[in-house]
């Protein structure tokens, strides 16, 4: 994999993706900025499968969960990375995979996927990596600590795309906007 952008988090993500024994990734982000950054990077040998979930009823059906699990199973077998966003319904089924409770069967790494009362052993290629993207405030307030502890955690935000000169300009712009808004507010009041 080519070198990462300049931020420590991006370098850590690149290193994680190179290491077949590394934990899966949980990336804290703001406004899903990490998705754009990851997809725009050259970290992946193969484009990751991105699975979005939502609160819409169609995304909450058992059929949709089974469909997504089947897609993940294929990616695990082929080594294609998976990026999961708002897939809370599926994490329980992926418990052993996310915890890396692998078993060697016929010289292949395998893991148990569970759906309701059914479980199945599935092959996991060494290159496979699951990346879970979560909004920073949501993760801290809503996700249980045992879930968070399964992962290597990183923070990736839009600022990670900027070089040091651009970061200085962004800081100056932030200060200008804040000062401008405060002056306009005082004129209104």
C-alpha cells in the first residue's frame, strides 16, 4: 500500500491495513468525512464494499440483514475490505469476526457468523478487514464499551486532508468567521 496522507490517524490506518493480524478498525468521524477520505486514498488493493444502514423500515428488515451478511461473507472469503456505516443490526451476527475469534479449518482461517439461532463457519482471507465508521458524538454516547473495545480506533476528519499551510489558513478562516458572526450578532441586538 502507498504511504498515507500526513496525519497520524491516516498513517495508523494504512499500517493497520497492511497487517493481517491487526484488529478491525473503528473510525470516529464527523459528517462521514472518513468515508470520502478512505475511498479517495490508495490504501486498498481492491475497492471496499460500503454498506450503509438507516432507520428506514426497509433497512431494518431481516431480509436486508441477511442480504448484507451474505455480501460480507463473500468479502471475508475473497479478502475484499468492508466499510460498515449505521449497521447496528448486524454487529451481533458479526461478533466473532469483529473479535477475531478465528478457527483454522483445512488450513484456512474461519469464523462463525450467527443469524438468530443459526450459525455457519465462513472462510476469512488474510487480507480481509472490516472498517466501522461512526459519528464521534454518537459513538461516545450510544455505543457500549464492550463493542468499542473490539477495535483499533482512529479519528479521521476533513482536516486530515489538509497540509500544514492549509490547516493554518483554515484556523484563520474559523477565527474570522467566529469574529464576524459575533460582530453581526452584537449589531442585531
